[in-house]
């Protein structure tokens, strides 16, 4: 028989209400032994709150509570669940939790309630991972993405791809095992078309892979440029506060200033760096080195140039540094006479990635925000549309599945034996199954749920 577990399901601290969750085959018996109301919980209607008290071994009242029994399989975990709503003080919660241990419950491990929901078939693995995304959502947009994933949006799409591959494998096996039967021949062209359909569907998911990760973790962004081009002013403008010191003296910023913010739903981890230049000042030199390290770790570089002067050697070195990475180039100081010729930049980096603005007047800043939203969500897309991959685990598995399909695709083009193509197609199916949890190793399951908080 599986253990009955318990944990505090609400955050510890002072609050109006706290919840202790109990799950497992002994949940009702265990709760009955510490709950005293007008009648035992077993005689009360399921899924209805029941008023009473929690009492200790000496029949002393510990707290006044509302308790609800939710019999499995129609509960969060798929097992019998009892939730005790008590006053939200730390001592009351800890005292009731300790009582559940003394009458037979075992302490729940991080994420064990959701893990049981997964093992009992209440949730698949993408839906279970989305539960933690809901808890950790930094914005309404991130919450929307997580809720849709928890409702099975990503799972359904992955299952559709797997179903197509499964049908293809059935035809392949029939042709391999019963070549003498009157079975419609699976031509190499048909195999290739089926694989192409799956690859296109995976590519569509991968095209939005970074969106889900950004909504979950935030977009690590570094503002870089020479001294005195307006980097700190840009940070202050986006924050709408004077977070960084702004001065006409070059080299004012000597350390990295990092801030987390939401810009129209996009979570940013924005770093204002020291101006990149050669210097003999020891402290500034340390800041420049640190700026280079921050730039290397950032997903997106915001390169700020001074539009009131021509490009110089330092600008050119910086542009070469970001040439092969994700970046947007901002030509600042649009309120001053323009001296910088942007046409060579547009030819080299693309006109869509070159923005002109004035941080001082804020003219053009909204254009940058729109560029940022397009970068995160995709051109013309929004967080309310599309299916978003939630994390690096899912993204890596999609890429591995795609690679296996490309091998199968090449096998079809070379007209290799069907069983060779089937092996690669099955491998792709297995990788997709790991996303939803249909074919995932136990150690991966344990690692995923270990990241959850206690009580969930």
C-alpha cells in the first residue's frame, strides 16, 4: 500500500488561512483521528467544507478549522485527499502538520503531490511542469502561457505528431512483416511526406521555444556601448526611475547594474554595463571586464551608439563582438543633429534590427518596445496565440526528435530498407514521448519534481 503523505500547501508566514494537505489511502482515517466536529468526516458529504477543531492526543484544541474530503480518483492527486484549512499562523500550521505525522502520515517530498497526480494519470508531464510555471509566473502573460500548457495545449500538439508517426510505423511494419499480402505499398515518397509533416510541426514548436523559456525565466539582456552614449539613460527610461547615475563624464558607470522589470508583459533581466573602452583606470578596467562577461552570458545584446557622432574604432570593435549573436542596435541621441550614417549598419545587420530614438525625449522608445515584443513572441504574434514550449528539457527533446526524423528522411531519399527508417522514426517517437511522460526514465521524473516546492 502506498504511503499517505502530508505537507503545508500554503506559504509559511502570517496570513488569514493556511492549508495542510493530506494524500493517500489513509488520508480520511488519519484526518478523522485528529478532527472533531459534529460528526466524523467519513459521515460528511465529500467535497463539502466541514467545520470543527483539530485536537491533539490529550483532546486539547489546537485550532479551529474547516476540513474537506476529496475521494480519489476525482482529486488533485487522483488519491483520497483531505485538506485542512486553519488559521495562517506559522505555529498553528506546524502544530497540525506535526500531528499528522504522529498519526501515521509521512512528510511529502517537494512536488510529491503533483508527482502522484502524474503517476496516477491525472496530468501528463507537460501539464505537471506547467503547475510550477503557474506558481512562478512573473506576469499575466506568463500566467496565460502556463495555464494553457496546464490545460494540455502543448501535450495535444505533441500527441498529434506522435500519432502521425505511429501511423507511419504501422504501415512500415505491415510492409516489412507481410510483403506477400495485398497491402497498399508504402512508397518512399509517402514515407518522406509523412516525416516532412512531422518535421514541419516540430519546427513550428521550436520557432516559439525561446518564448516559453523567456516567460518562465526572464530575458537576460545586456546594454552595451562606449561610455557616454546613453546606456544608463536607457535603463532609467525603461525603468521609469533614476536607478543608474547619469553624467556627461565618460566612465561614470563602473560596475554592472542589474534590474528585473516587466515591459508590456515581457520579463527582462536587464544589465547596464560599464562603457566598453580601453582605459588605464584600474577600477574602470575591472568594470569593463565584468561587462564583457555579462555580455557573453546575455541572450540579447542592446548595442547603444551615439547618433550625433560617426562610428569610431571602439564602435566597430563592439559591433564585431555582437555580429554573430542576438542583438538590436539602438542609435541614440536622435534629438541632436545626425552624424552617424546608418545605411552601412542596415546592410550589415538588417534594417529591422536598427532603431533610432532619443532617450532624452523618449521619442522612438515605443518602437524599441515593439521590437522587443516581436523578438519574444514572433513577428505579428502575441502571448495569447501559439503553442509555447515551456523549458529547455522540452526544447532539447524536440530537437533530438527532429534529428532522428531527419535521419529517417535521408534514409527514405536514399531508399534504404524500411526497417532502417523505422528505427529512426521510433527513436523520434520515444523522444516526443519523453516530453509528455509516456516514455521517460524514472530518474528524469524524480529530477523534475524535485524542483517543485513543498506542498505542491
